[in-house]
C-alpha cells in the first residue's frame, strides 16, 4: 500500500471538510520499525498528533504480493486492517470474482486495452511508474488458458467491507478502459452514489476520478463497473475529531489540595490501568503484575506502584515516562480537562512503550501535552 498523511480535523457534529496534500511517508513503530506483532502504526499516529490518515490501495504492494490472475477476496491494509472483497457480477456474464490483471505484461492478443505498449495501447499501464496490477471483475466465459484473468464485458459491483470504529471517506480512484457507456461509479454503505463518475475516455484510457461529494461511511464502500475495464489506486482516508488543548502537570496532580480533582481512586496502581503490566501466567496461573524495574535513584516494580506515588518519581527513562503517564491518564479521565488524548489512547501509548519500545518518545509527547493550560484549581478531598 502507499501511505499518505492528511491533516484533517472534524469538529464533533460539524460538516466534513476535505483537504489535499498528503505526503508519502511510511509509518514507523515507537522503536523505529513497523512491527506486525504490535499496534505500532496506531500508536505512532497518536504521537505525531495527526494520524496517517490516508492509504492508497495499489494491488501490487509487497504486503499482499498479488500476481496476475490471482483471486482477490481480502486486501490487507496498514491503516484499515484486512478488508474483505466481494463481487456482485452481471448474471450469466460476470463471475462473482475479483481478480488481478497485470498490465505490465503482454498476455498476447487478449486485452490490449489493459496492457502497456508495445503489446497494448494503455500508455499509463505497465510496471515501475505505471499501474502494474489492477483489479478486474472476472468474465463469466473466460478461457483458463488465457489467464484466466479476463475483465467482464458487462461489469458488476466490487464491495470492500471490514471498516470499523470510525468515519471514513473515498478521496479518489483510477478507472481504466472506460469505454462509451461504461462508467465507473463509487457508492458508500451499499446505496449512496458519489459524484463524479468516470467520463468514458475510451480504449486503453486511465482516468483518476476525484470524489467531490461530501460524505463519510462507516462500514463499506463499492466501486461499480458498467462494463469492461479495471480499477486501481483507490485512495481511502479516515477522519479524526478535534483534539483538546488542556493539560495539568504531575506537580498539580500529586498535591494533596488537588486530590479532589482525581476521577479515579488515589490507590489506583499502574497495573490496574496498563495492560502491559498484567502477567496472566504469574503466581501459578493466578495472575499478577509483570515486572518493569524503575531506574535509579528509584527501585522496585513500576506496575505495583500507585499512580500517586508515580507522580513523584525522580530520574529519567521509565521513571520520567511514568510520572507523565500518570498525569496524562488523570487528565484524560477528568471531565473538566479537555485533554488531547482519551484514557484509552494513553493506555495504548504506554502499553506499547513498555512492550515494544519508545519510552523516551512517549515521555516527551506526554510531557508536552501535560504542560499546557490547566483549568483546574484547588480541590481537596472531603474530610
């Protein structure tokens, strides 16, 4: 997949605004790598302040490793996870199958409109800077010896499902070989038709269709082929909500005259909050806190420490992160602090820092957010 970053904020309840200008940076984990064993992609987006919002599905990336004629039922993406691909083909003409067509190879006198010169007449196809693999709907009477990839003469609908936990939109897609009367259209959540449609540029053509209809979808989107042809470079994006700008420091939260502002009990432990601190195999299967050693001049296990004690830890490294992790969690939990992150996002950041790496990065970002405007004042516990 090609990954892009799009700064796009959406005030809760406000209308959708589309902004151009994504770059080609790839995501990295907190330890500088993209580790498939942990949610480093999501956590890194939190650290950056703006999520890596857009991903372009290309069908020739190393993650999926598609080849010519491959049946496509799932497309793995880094931003949206695995997406299920289904087809509603035209009866008796199209199969209910999506397949890969390699535009960079001469497949003989088969489909010159989907192949690069000299074998074909699609000048924007091919490998390298061309399109490479594209997605077709399989023709119902395809000859196996010829591929068996053969784009349907009557088309159909390709639907991508598997989105969850947010709001998404389609920015653009490429339409290949959209002959006269054979438009390509996008729909969301099964019904809503988006504008514009492709404009029938003819044999061997490649057109980028940029969606202008303001929209969001939650579950699925579809591309409809009114005839033969293919699609590629489907650019999908995710929305984020506007973030808060408040933040109170560890120094605020540790003072007794402010304990009344706590939204959680004073004896809450790190192990009660952060999943990385839980070891289900400890104590002969009964479960206990995992061990994360504090750095000098402190000693002991971070996970068994209370958040209150953690606010006063001295030193850097994990101690410094623990101070600001406690303050960040209290900020996020407080109904009176409009904090940048939610409590769940704080948990994700700290869990990954403890298990994958990036303690210094997380400490620095939490400290920045905790040292903003504190809207809270004196608030003592009831006597």
